[in-house]
């Protein structure tokens, strides 16, 4: 790939192909939304996962298989795919700014500030596992590296992933335990579940109480997200998603490496207790990016087929309003599982929880299609764009130029 390191400025490489292929990026983002929901919904359905212990009310063989499969196939992979697309979309914003002859930095900083505020509100009101605040902070690093070449971005991404893996491996070798007292963790899980079953005040109090623990999680999740940003940035500089056919050989190599290595690491991760065990977590950190990349390569090639184009048409509207859908997922989960709504926290088996996630996603697909048929942006995208541009953008589709 040495020939691609000395690439021309991003803004000089925009083409009509970019615009015609954004729909594939939207569809890929919509798939990432589903994977994120399948992973995150467990934290709404029970208070135990935040304390890294399984809910004792759901410990049958069938329950354990469902949880194992979610860890194997989706945990750590979902947000990496979403983060990759954040980095890729950043290159599209660089293109747009270059075509218009404007400085991208002030606008992007305002966007990140808006994301940060939304993330804080999301974490307190809906879901303490929010990722938007992390994206907002790491986005500043991405902005600072906007002039980096493909090779530099890839090297930094690999070093970040390898560095986190190395630190975790050292900790695992030293016998560090993430759950030092299982009995205490189980008691905390019970208290958290009861808090989720309460009203809005109880739920918000629980979210705020858990925020310090989330900072520890971000010590691993943050660098990996930044690494995925940079992989996405490099893919955008190479125009990987706008020329899938031309990059088919590369995508197949990604699959050939990503599936065997990524799945092997995922087996160690899931069987070792997921994020509750440092050995499994180390394997996940080092291999989850490969499996996420293999997923993306497979989907991109599928999207080029006749059946794939039909699937893209269904998925793309949800991807176009991914921020609204991400926040909407949390709102719907609060209404289903906490005492604010149906109060099902702690009462639903893992298999049913996954089915609820799929049902929520299907509702979002239908709602997104109906919304985007009438409007140019999702509701939260519109608000964020208004803040970013310091003006009220046109919303109705009829207002398109």
C-alpha cells in the first residue's frame, strides 16, 4: 500500500461516485445500529451487566448460550464498526469543506460540542453507557490529524490497539481481577436492577451513580474507538467504500484474515467471561477490529448485488438518521424496561431481550423510512446541524434545491 500513502489532499478527490455511494455507508451504519442495540439492551434489561456479573435469575443453559453468542458475534465489534464509520464520514466532511472553500475546523468543533452535550444528557437521562461524549472528545484528536496520510493513520491505529492489548495482557499476567468480590458485585447488581424498576428519579440517580465506573470502561473503549476512527479515516482517504468493485481483492483479503483470527479471538473473549475477564478482554481487544472489518467487507460486497441493493434501500433511511435512532433506542429501552414504562428490568430472559431489540429495530426501520420520505434530516441531526451551522437548515424534503 506504499503507493497510496502519498495521496493527494482529500478535497481534490471528491467525485460523483462519492455521492452515489453514500447510501452504502448509510446502510452499513444502519447495520451497526442493530448490533449496538443487541449489545446495549442487556444493560437496560438488568442491572447486573454493569457490575460484570450475570443475572442469577437467568442462568439456564439456554440463557447462557444466548449471552455467549451475543458476546461472540457482537460485543466489542458493534461500536468499532460504528466508530469506523465516524472516521470515514469525517473524510466526507473534509471533502465538502474543500469543495466549498471553507475551513472545516470551526464547524467540526461546534459539531463535537453539540455531540458532547447530547451525550451528557443521554448518559444522565437514558443510558449511562453513552458513547457520544467519547466521540466528541476523540473527535478533537481526529480533527488534529486531518492532514495525516494513510500510512500515518494506519500506524497510529495499530499502535493504539496493540498498546491497549499489551497493557491488558500485562495486567492479566499479573493476576489482576476485574471482579474482586463476586458476592459484592451480585448485591450491587440486585440494587441496580431494583433502581431501574423505579420511577424517573430512581433511574436517573442510578445512571449518575454508575458514571464513575463508566470512566474506567472508557480507558479501554476510548483508544479502541480512536483506532477505529483512524481506520475509517484511512478508508475514506483511499475511497474504499466508494469503489467496492475496484477494491474487491482487498476486501476479500480482509475477510480471509478477519474471520478466522477474529472469530478465534471472539471465542476466547466470550468463553473467558467477556469484559469481566482480562484474558478474554485482551483477546477481544486484539481481534475484534479484524472481525468488525470482516463484517464490513462482507456487507459492502453484498450491497453490490441485486438483493443487496434492495436491502440497502430498506436500511439506508435508518442510517441517515443514526443519531436520532441511537438516542431513540435508549428512549424505547427505558420505556420497556424501567419503571418509567413497563418496568420489565430483571424479568425478561436473554432470548426475549434479543427479540425485543429486533422488534425495536424493525420499528425504527419503518419510522425512519416514513420520516426520511418527508424530511431531509432526522430530528436530532437537524438540531445538531442547526447548532453546527449557526442557522436553521431547511427540514422538509420539499425544500430541497
